[in-house]
């Protein structure tokens, strides 16, 4: 995120540039323009040989550097993610989790690597309750109790072993360099630190790292993290068992069980339940993706424990069975898909998730039938994905569900290589700043992913905590395949708005015919079976009146999501896309740049 907001003139140029019509003419084989390593942050890059898009210039450069050294898309994804752990430590890091959706060109198949955090073995259905009531959310976030068993390092190791060509040690090198050399603090990093300053000050280890001299690092100063450099180096040298049962694991457990609360802090900090055995038991898992057929293409997403793939997929199925698709239909399909997500999706390793039915065309038709010319009454009731479908059932009244308590942070990246492999990877420590607790001397924050569980009491809820269970996620790394060839990869942070952001981009691209940069830049709205649809100001401006006239309740929200995406065009040409302005703009790059035609 180097100098993210320090270059307003450049950002303005990027935005204006994106408003120009996209390049569509036949590619020319013009000579490379400029050096292949990106030196400035741009939101759109086109060329050949591979591509990377992340929210951050250093992370994108790390990915491009790996591609240049002969690494593949998986190697580049892991190197970029590890670098995000340095430059975006409040969104990503070695003690978090995430999901990778990967197109493996050799086997011509899409697979996924699940690095979701797990609940400790001691966690039960009532662990996030007190006296039969949910623990206050804020209190749960900043605690040892919310820390899930970290999945990221095991995920990197598994992903590289199965699909990469680099060792973990090698993939960590770019991140180590950035952590040692440091990066320039921009406004976003400063603001995120300031926003967390109260709770960071309450933990000695966190204050020491992120509040040097007692205050957030100044914009323009260089932030170094030698502790994290050393942690990555040791992980590379000793292997993942150093964390999953070894010395680093012991330190994580000690921090979770006995958080380093600063003298004088009057915060109630609940200790966590994690033990070294929980770390020993952790496994990243390769899982089949979820897949829906949509407009003759195959859309691949993340299976449970994420609700990303199934909810995007169900909404696409609903939309496909409608005679016409506009923004009203987008909001209504999303509302219905969220009603079903909330009722039926949890960790499929511990609860029954009727995934095949949720993604069946017959179920989608039954649900689509509820969509009329005006917004349906709130809340929508879940459907019955039981295999027995009526042509058009009467609408049932729904029950109000408490608003999802998910944080707005996380990071998404995409990579592609010269062999045709593609990665879509969403990485998170849940809230901005995770649980606020740095493992002393190790340079990284712990996650608070267990706050993604339903706190309860909520009898029958598929997302209640349980021993070893993975909390339901909304992360939705997505790859679109056409005629056996990957054509697009996309994803976003944003808690449950991730799902609607990915859905809206797919619709912008494939229903409304926008170019990918336009589809990403277009104003967003999110309907998640909530009373009001949240919408960005530009969305309200453009479509508010028309949608209100159709019964939609719209409320403004500053910004939704922070997308990265790429598109594989003809003859090996790749278009990498990041946000032009949201979250200060992202960084897209290709290995070999050619003039846009
Ligand atoms: N913890 C969230 C999830 O798994 C992601 C974090 C976020 O983007 O808010 O859905």
C-alpha cells in the first residue's frame, strides 16, 4: 500500500483513464513499454506472460518477480499473499486464513485450497455466549477467544506442494525483503492504525510494533517489520511444524491463552481456548469447487465452509431463469440467495449442507418465481431445497435474522502465468487488525475469525461454533471457465458484501456488457436479505429513484469491496484489473507489457 493516497494526481489520472473506452482491437505485438517490474501503482495493465493484481504495489511486484523467475501462478499468489502480510498486516498475515480457487492448466481442472481457521477442540455451541446471551461483539473481537487456529501457513505449504514449483522458503523471500527494507506509510495504513490505536495500546506487543513512540506511524515514514522477516525466515528454514506444534505454535498458544494486556488497560480481554494440540491437528484441505453453469460458461467458486460459491452460484441460477435481468432482479436474486445461505450453509464437514439442491436449476426456478416487478417484503424466507419443487409456491413470511457480524476487511488477489494457470485467492485475519493482539516479538497479529460463527442462542443454525469447526465465510474467489478455458478471475474483501460484489461484477460483465475495468469501477449496491439495500453514493445517484419506485429501501454507504480481477483474452493476452479508487486504489501488472491497442 506504499504511498497509496500520497499521489492524488496519479489516482485522478487513473480514474479518468478508466473512463475511456476499453481496448478491444486486435492485439499488436508492439515492443514492451517500460521495465516489466511495476514501479507505480496502476489499476489496469494488459500484456502477456502472466499477470498479478493485488491491493498493494509491493505485493503485486512480489508476484510479478516470482513469475519472472519462472514461478507459476500459485507460486506468485503465495509470494504476493506473504507480502500482503507485511504491507497489509491489518488484513492479512501468517496467523489468518483464506481460500484459493485455482485453475490447473496441466490437468485442465479447477480446484480449491481451504485454509480456513478452525475452532479449538474445546469450543462448544455456547462458547460465544454468557448467561444465555451472546457476548458483546466488540468484546469478542478483541480477545483470545476469537482467535481461530491459523490456516494460512498450512494452506501455503499445501498449495505449493500440490500446485507450485517454489518451496515455501523461496516463496517467502520477496516478503522478507519488504519486511526488512520497509515500506512507506500511506494514509490508509496510518488511518487503519489510528482507528485501532485504542485497542492496540492495550497490548504491549501490539503497541510496540504498530504504535512506535506511542502513536500511529506518520504518513511518509518507512515502516519496517524485522520481527516478521525473522518469522518468515524461520518458517522457511524450519518448515510449517515450527508453527503447527513447535516453538512458534507454543508462543501463539501462550498469547491466545494469556494475552499480553498492557498495565493499566481496563479492557476485559477474554482468554482463548486454543492449545498446541489444536495447532497439531490443523489441516489445510484441498476441496472440489462449487460449479454452476451460467450463460454457457462454468462459474467455479469456493465450497463450504465458505458460502461464497454457493450464494453467488444460487443467485446466478435464479437470474438465469428470469426473462430479463436488471438491477432490480440482481437485488432480489441476491436477497433470496442470502435467505438460503443464512438458513443452510455452514461447515459441511460438521453439518449437513444441501449444496447440490441449493445449486440446482429446479430450486432456482422455484425461487425465481418469487421475484415480481416490485421488491419483495422483507425479510425473505428461506426456500426448501429438498428436491421437491413447485412451479410457483406462494411466498412465505420470513423471520428477521440478526445482521451478520462480519468485518469489512480482508484482501483479494489474482495471478495468472504463461502456462495458463490462474489463481483467485482471498486472505483474511477477519476484522481490520484481527483480534488486535500481536504475538510478542513475531511481527504479526492474530485473527478473530471465530467471530464469523453465529454467537447464538440460535437452535438449528448451521453456523454455531463447535469443536474443530470452521466458521462460515463469505469469501468468494471465483474463476469463470468457457469451453474448458479460464477466461476471468475475480474476488473481493468486504465480509458478506464480498458475495454481492462478485455477483454484481459478473452481471456487469456478462449481462450488461461492461468491460472488466468498467465492471469493477461501476458503483455497487448490496442486498443481503436486509431491510435496506446499502449502496454507494454514485449508485444512488444513478439508479436510486428508479429502484425506490420499485419498492427498494436504499441506504448510502461510502464504499463496498476492493476488487482485483483478471481476464484472459485471445492469443495469450491478459488484462489485470484493480480498483481505480476504492480503498485508495489497487495495483495491477502484467509480466510483459505491450501498448494497449
Ligand atoms: N471473515 C470474513 C469472511 O470469511 C472475511 C473478512 C472480511 O472481508 O470481512 O467472510
